C-alpha cells in the first residue's frame, strides 16, 4: 500500500483548488480521491468530521483539513517557485473572511436574506483594494505568482463567474488581467483535470 498522502477533493471547490495547485506546484506525490459533497464518503468523515474539502491524510495518519495549511505543508520541503516568500497573511485573511462573506451572499442569493447587488458592490470594493496592491505588477509579489495569488485566485474566479458580462466591464482592469493570467496557466489547467469519482 502506498504511503503517499491521500487528498479528498471536490473539483470546483475554491479551497480544494488552491490546495491542489500548491500540491502540484511543489511536486509532492499524493493520491487524489474525488468526492461528492452531497454524498461524503465515510473515510473522509472519519478523517475530518467537519466534512469539508480539502482533507489531506498523511502517511502517518495525521490529518490536515485547512486548505492554507495544506498549501504550507506542501511547499515547506519543496517550493520551486518560491511562493512562500510572497505570502501576505492579512490579505489572505481578508479574502477568506470578508470577501468570502460577500461572495456567498452574491453568488448564492437565494440562500440568504438581503440584497445580492449590495454584496456585489462590497466585493467590488475589496477588488479595488486588490487592484491597488497589484500596482502595475502582473502578480501580487511582482513578475511571478506567489502564495497569496494562489490563495486568493479561486475566490476571485468564482466572483467573476456569477455575472461574467458585468465583471468584464466593472472591476479594475489589473484584477481582470491578473485573473486571466492565472486561469490560463498550465498549473490551473492541471489542477482542474477531471478525476473519476472515488468509491470506497
């Protein structure tokens, strides 16, 4: 039996996307188990009862079930693109909390009471701050992508997809260019390869 870590993942989940991108960028070997969130396998729930993805089960049985921690674990021994040198914990926290709050209420308006367009406006205001951070650079750390870019990118991609026509004309241009570069990257393409559903 392989001692490779086992990753429970769901293709479209933004948290799982950034975890997979870090694992692929690091080159670490792992076993991918694609799951359905509406039918979570018992093995995944036994490893992480909270029932969210990604979940990484290491060879010694220990579990990492936060995507940012999976990213750091993957890159700690091998970080060929030097992502860890370009990590902004404060910015990541803002997107994981404030931006995600507004994203959910914009994207899933039928699940929440309130005004989705107000949440879209709040999300746009955060993207304007991100535009200022880019300050003419291709990525947040300069000419090359880094940890923060990958941590934020799946959520901005999700925000853009809610109303693609609106996004193309409203949010700041630097953010659109930054997003396009990441979407078109070979790394993202590899991270989004469709995997067969894992069955216990």
